[in-house]
C-alpha cells in the first residue's frame, strides 16, 4: 500500500500542476475576450470552467490522499501531513468562493495558497520516496517433521 501511496502522490502533484495551468488558461482566455469586447458572465465562466470543475476533483483527491495515508499506515506525522494538504484544499475552495467579494484579500490569497498546496504535496511525496520500503520478514519455515525412530 505504501508503494501505491507514493504513486498516488505523484498523480496528485500532476493534478495540482494541471489545475494551476487551467487557472492560467482561464485568465488569458478572459483577457483575450476583453480585448475582443466579448466578456460577459457566461464567457468568463466558460474560460474558468476547466479550472473550477477540475478543482473539485483535486479536492476529492486531497481527501483520498488522507484516506490512503491512513490505509498505508505511514505513521502519524505523514497522516497529519496528508490531513494538512486536505485542509489547505478546503481553504482553497473557501478562498475561491469568497475571492470575488474581497479580491484584494481572498482573491489574492487563492493563487498563493495553490502554491502552498503544491509545496505540501511535493514535500510529502519526497518524504515518502526517500523512506525505504519496510522489510517484510518471511515467516520461518517449519522444521521438518522428525522421522520415527528405527526399531
């Protein structure tokens, strides 16, 4: 399960990087629409649709990261690290929901928190990949049955 967890973290890192790329796409697609004079609420939502939709999958991935850390029995510090990642993702969602209302604070913190999420996930992955796999000891072979005494 630890090996699965290590690879899961690699997948999460890729998903977070892709999510950040979707935000960049949304920003520059909206900027292009502004220059064409075609921005309205629907076109703005179209520009950021991938970012918004995929964000919910990343949050679900964060929850699964915590669950997989528990299942892999990676130790309390790493389980708490995984829980912290999930907490940062919930904060990310709250910042997204409130970002338009207070853009100077919550809107500005949303992209910064994305890098905290990425850094925390990379940090946990590095800890997991640097840690050697636990050695599983094989059960000792049973002693051969003694042959009956010769008469």
